[in-house]
C-alpha cells in the first residue's frame, strides 16, 4: 500500500466567512461541511478549511499557506474575483514560468493562483524549468 495525499488544511478563526470566501467568492466546490469545518475541491485531493481551536492551529491563521491553485484562463478568473471583492495581495503577474496572482481569505491566509502561460517570446520546454527559490514565486 502506498499513501496518497487526501487534503491540505487551512486554519481560520471564523468558519462562516471562510466558507463564503472559498465557496462563493473563489467558486470552489464544497464537498463536505460539518463541525470539523469544510472541505473543498472535487477529485482525489481536497482543501480542508478548519476552525483554529488548538493553540498550534491558531498560530497558523493569517499566513502564506504555500498552496497554489491551477486556474485556466487566470486573467479572466481574476477579473471575476475582483468583481466579487476578493483581496489580492499580488495582482496577476507574468513570470518566466507562468502567470501568478495571490489572494487572501478573510483571515489573511494567502493562496497563489497560477496558470502555465508563458510569455510569447519564450519557448517552454518540459525538461527545462527556471529556478524559483520560494513557493510564492520570488526568485
């Protein structure tokens, strides 16, 4: 047997506004909801949003999560998010490895949004990747 990734956890202070953000503003499919919090994304890997009730979890609220969501047609999606009042910590920016934007949930948890769209003048080879030093795309 080999383990597989089931979910990634984000901790929040108030689950109500968090559910509204992830479900209604980001448009993620909510697959479960209960006293544990909520679970989003259909498929094998889920995004869990949980109330921070333990001291260790409370220290994880309001930070860069290190989570990147792949979004086809990212620029259009970001326009929709702007219309929905989502707070951007970084507007969509073309990088050598794609387009990335950063958004924050109501508790300040930051997620990256990414599209594998390269500048017209660059060739992209699967066997070659530019070095990126940080999960937020900063070299």
